[in-house]
C-alpha cells in the first residue's frame, strides 16, 4: 500500500490507478479490522456465572453470583474442556 501511495504522490495526478492484488487484499483486511482496532473491548467481568446440564433430555441452566476474581478465573479457563479442566 505504501508503494502504491508513494507512486501516486510522485506522479502528482489525481487519477484512478489499478491496484495490485496484494494491495487490494491489504485494503480489504484493513476495512474489516479497523472497527476492532478502534474499539475498547476492555470490560469488567460479569459476576454472575452459569452452569448448564449436558443431558440429552430437557437440560437446565443455573445462575450464581460470585466474586470478580472467581469470575475472571472461570472466564479465562472457559475454552478448556475435558479432563484437563481444573475448577
């Protein structure tokens, strides 16, 4: 992108120029990721935690209040499943 911009600046004309595929891909990625780059996603942890029943029948969800420290630990380990999960 910087190469294309430098070339357009040297020519001094305001004309449309064809972009290389790599430059077009870079611009598409930038357009998709800019909202994430300028967003503040730092939020406090929700102190309400939930447990769900994994039965094939009806199932259930149970909420409970906890401290922010416990909620943080559970959230950080929530992507781990199986015998390695230590709660």
